[in-house]
C-alpha cells in the first residue's frame, strides 16, 4: 500500500534557488529539502519547517520577534499554522506597526 512517507520530494536544487530569488530570502537562511524519512511536524534541531504557501502569505525572513513569540506561546510549530493564518498574523502586525 502506498504511503505519504514513501513519496520522494519533487523539489530540486534549482527550485530552491528560485525560492531565494522570488521571496528575497537572505543567503544566511539555509533551506533543506526534506528527505524521505523526515517529517514536517518534527524539524531537525536548528530548523523550522515552512511551506511555500507561508512565503506567499507574507512570511519573510527574518521572522519578527512578535510573530515568533506567538508561535512559542502557543507551543505550535509554524508549519502547523495554515497559510491564511500566517497571512492574517502578518497583516495584523503590519497594521499595528
């Protein structure tokens, strides 16, 4: 039986380069394509997991401290937030500041 765990990533090195350019991501930010045994909800130490939809919704680097404090206070990894929720949080942040 097929399983999501057995599906290889379709993201390639050139795709990662395009993300850096398209979303104006600083070179200091390291992207790592998840491997077959990696899980988005359990990122490697020192990493966070995001989806491109988060970037399209307004998430940018470096993530502002206020946004990080929301994630930490709720004890929810950023990947658990729907892209629309990120969009709203970013919008509120911009509106307030």
